[in-house]
């Protein structure tokens, strides 16, 4: 008998096979993944059993063997009628829970008749202005039987009030309402940007919701503490994990400071993570999240085990999907869905294959939903609890992620918690640096994206996408707002709004609970815009100007000849103009997705352009004023929420009206190829969809500025 091979025997053999090449994978989160894991890597690590603290292997003892996760597809567009019909079709086809996507006007607390939201109504979600819209949205869907998630953070008070009153008017006691409200404002200030009020009153709103729901709605999850949007904005998994858990700790502290007993509300806090393409890292991330939350909550004084149990929703990654060769997205989403379930999620959304360019059609929504149904019903994967438990790699990675995230959490805590860290701005900067670094790796082909920077198709077939006639939706909404206002008892409505105004101006007491006061407003038929404005009088509206990170995009391009050509091109234009060529990166409408805009601003800045980073939420008129005041040569409009066909043509027209058609307008973001011709006819001189190489975009801009750029 020969001796059993040892680890050093394996090392020697592997080194011989690869001729000494280092096989360590240095991941963007700074974790060094080795090519082999053994029992040595997990010595001393004890994952425990599912259903028991610290819940590494899952929050339920029986997990999916007892009950599979909830298939919960996030959807909403156009009017309440259209979205309701879409929900009903999906439920009939096997979806288990609802998840409402609101349009950006609603998110930002504006009624559909507000002049700032002309391009946004009904576009990236459903338009909700009044309780009547909310009732139509759930028509024929019994709210005591269906769990409903609502992704709302800014206008969370009126939306939750409408939901409660819609239940009431269906005959459902609010004690029976089951669902989740996102209500996570810290990550809005960090990455998602659909805030309305400044941080301090926004945190009061959250405590008020914790207070109200813990007293009145025992089945309702009062928050969905979200890392999803951080990963979408470019965060590494460690950053996503750490900042999300730290956000959770901060909310708990605010809840306790507002006088609540931790165990009265903590059991109804829930989480939300993104699941990207790094399969095992994502599995380990969910396991690590549960361990970290258990630790944090024990430290914060929770006694009930349910308060320390991290229950989560997951969504497959939107940014991992591509406009090019879009059927690859089905494959990506399937892999990500498997990571989510193997990580032990409670609820899951799988993205549709056309996610990178538009809202899902019935066709693409069916494939997305069936991805989950097939995993649940055909594969047998649900029969065993935590089937990857005990994998040396997964357990070791879980431990490494716990340790790496804990370091960041400790830094946040040492600096006084997440609200302070967000105000200081370093988490956002950290995420933006990770985003710029990722973009550079993709543009340089170091991170492969099949069909984009490798194996690209010579010709792409056009996908049929869903188009919302935004003008029609807006007109229908305005007509309904008018009907509701005409039919209400005006004095009663104004009295309810006055009480809310006073409550917002006063201290955060039970009598001044903003949600309770808003429920009265909803009953009296006040609109979402009126309820938001009543609070805005005391709270004010919040705004920021982006500050792009410097040097991160450029770093890997040292000694790159194409980069040098572009940088020299910028210098040549600079010599000709007597100043640097100037680009305004503009965000118009209520679309706060700013990862693309920030990456472009950083990268173009690094190439030598003079950058003006426009504030979020601008009208075309305000953008023209800023462009002309700053004397820019080019306006780059970044659009990710389908407002491009309304807002960009208006911008160009306004430039023409001012006699400044010499200012070039280019567009980037989520723009379906079907719209390219429309935009070109409107005067757009360059269009850069998802998957565009930023260095080549800059080369194009130099051509627009008259520089003879080689191909
Ligand atoms: C579960 N149950 C079990 C069981 N598993 N009972 C016995 N045995 C088992 N094995 C019970 C649970 O205890 C619970 O009952 C009930 O079944 C439902 O299970 P759940 O696990 O609580 O699942 P669910 O109701 O779906 O809730 C999941 C979350 C919830 C807790 C995570 O918060 C949620 O649904 N979140 C969804 C969030 C969301 O959809 N967000 C979309 C974001 P009890 O309740 O009685 O205990 C979209 C977004 O932001 C997109 C990007 C963007 O817009 O920018």
C-alpha cells in the first residue's frame, strides 16, 4: 500500500502541471482564492445546523424541503390597470408573491401632473398618485392572502398609507397585511438616489414606520435593508455585505433611540442582496450575512432569536446582463438564481433577458419566472437543506467574507455608525472606485463578458421590447387626480394634511407618528404629492452634486497605446481650443441611477477632459442653463429609466432655441437600439448603450470635436 498523498504532494503535482504558474485568483474584493481547499482551511470553523444560531446554514430547520422560497418578481409599469393585469397573469402562471415597482415620479413624491416629471410618469414602474390608483393596483388580489413587497424609500409614508387604506377598503384589517416595504434610506443617499428629504428627517420617517408597524401590522416587514443597489452601483461583495449589515445596525439603533423595545420590531426587519456572477462568492455572502447579523444583533442587545435571524430577498444582478447577445442573459440569470437558492434566500426575483435595455415583456417575464419554477420543480435541488454546507471552499469563503466585512463594519462603528459614514461620503467613494476599476477591467478585456468584450456577434438581431406611451399614461393619471380631487371632502382633506404638517414640524411622538397621520390623509383622498409636500414644508428637499473619483480608471492603462492616442487627442483639441475640451455629464428627470454617469465622469476626467458633473434630477431647461453657463462643448445625457425619448429631444431643442446647436449632445445608458434612429433624427450625435467601451466613446467624442482620431 502506498502512503496517502499529502497537501504538499498535491502542490508539487499541480505546480508541475501548470509549469509553476500561480493559480491564485485575486478577486476584486481582495480575497485570494486558491485553486484547492481542504479540511485545513476550515479548521476551527463551525457552521452549525440550519434553523439554529448563528443561522449560517439557513434560518429554517427544514428550509426549502419544508417550503420553497417565494418566487417574487419585481414589476410595474404604466398605469395601475395595466400593472394589475400583468400581476394577475403572472400569479396565474406560478408566481407566488408580488413586488411593486413604482415610477420615478412616485418615488420622488411628485404627482403625475408635476412639471418636473414629464419624462418619468409610468416609465420605470407604475404611476401611483392617489388611493384610487392603489386600489386598482390590487383589484382582485386579496391583501390578506398575498404578500406584497413595495420598493419605496422616498415617498414611503404616502405609499404605505395608501396600501393600508387599500387593504381597509378591501375589508382587510391591517393586522393581516403581509409584505415588505423597502424603506431603506441610507443606501439611497449612498447609491440609489430616490430620496426626497435630508438624512435626519428621513431617519425619523423610518423610526415612525417601525413604531407604527410594530404596533399595528405584526405580519409586515417594516424594512428591506438593501445591498442590492450597492452591487449594482459597482460595490464588491465585501462592500455590499459590510455596508448593508452596518445600515441594519444603524436602523436598529434609531428604532431603540425612538423608544422601541428592540425585540418588538427587530424580528420584522428583512434584507435584500444582489446575486452576481461570482457564484460561490455569492453563496458564501448570504451565509456570511446571517452570521454577521446574528453577531451584530446580539451586541445590540436583542434577546429573541428571531430578532437576530437574517431573512432576505435576493435579485439576480441587473448589471451583469448585457444588451449584446441577450439570450446569454438567461444563462447568467439561471446561474445567479442557483447561487441565491444555494445561499438560502427566502424570496427571489430573477431578471428578464431584456433587462439591460427595457422593461420585461410577457415573453421575457415568463422565461425569468420559469427559471425559478424549473429549479424548484424539476431539479430536486430543494430536497436537501444547504447542500453546499461542508464544502471546504464554501465554508472557507464564508469565514473569509465574515472577517473581511467585519473589518469594514468595525471601521463604520468606530466612526459612529452608518449615518455618519454616509454623511462623510467614504462608503460611496469606495463603491465608485470599485465601479471605475471594474469598468477599466471590462474595457481592457481582463474581466470577460461573453458577447461584449469576447465572442462578440458581428450582427445582432433586434429584441422586441416593451414600450410605454408615457404621454398617454400621464394624461390618464392627470384625469384621475382631477376626479379624486373633485370627489373629496376638501375641508376634511385639508384638515388631515394640516395635522400631518404639524406632526412633521413637531417632535417624533406617538401622536405625531407620520404614518398614522398620513393614513388619515389617504382616507381623506389626499394625493401622494400633497402628502409629500406637507412633510417637505418642515423637512425640505435634499439634493447633491456628484464628485467623480480620480485616477482609478486610468491606473491599469499605463503603457496602453490606444489610451495614449486618446489622451494625446484630448491634448491636441486642448491646444486648438486654448482650453481643455469640456463635457457636461447630465442626469435629467427623476432617474437617480448614476453609476454610468459617475464612471464616465471619472474616466473622461482621467483622459484629460474638463468635466462638469451635473446635479441629479434636472429638467432639460436647467441642463441647458448649466451647459451654457459652464461653456461646455458636449453634453452627455445619461439615461437609465426610459426618459430619453422625451428629455433628450427637449434638451436639443432648447439648445437650438438659444442659438447653440454647436454644443454637441450625446447619450448613454439603457437605450434600446430601436430608439437610436429616433434620437439621431432629434439631433443626438453619439449613442452609447450598455457594453460600450469608454475609451472608444472618448475617441468618438474627439472625432465630434473635429479631431482626426485613428480607428
Ligand atoms: C418559510 N416559512 C416556513 C418555511 N419557510 N414555514 C415552515 N417551514 C419552512 N421551511 C414561513 C415563514 O415563517 C413565513 O411565515 C412564511 O412561510 C413566508 O416565508 P418567508 O420566508 O417569510 O418569505 P416571504 O413572505 O416571501 O418573505 C421574505 C422576506 C420579505 C422576509 C425576505 O421581506 C420579502 O418578501 N422581501 C421582498 C423584497 C422585494 O421583493 N424587494 C424588491 C426590490 P411567517 O411570516 O408567519 O413567519 C426590488 C428593487 O429594489 C429592484 C432594484 C431597484 O428598483 O432599484
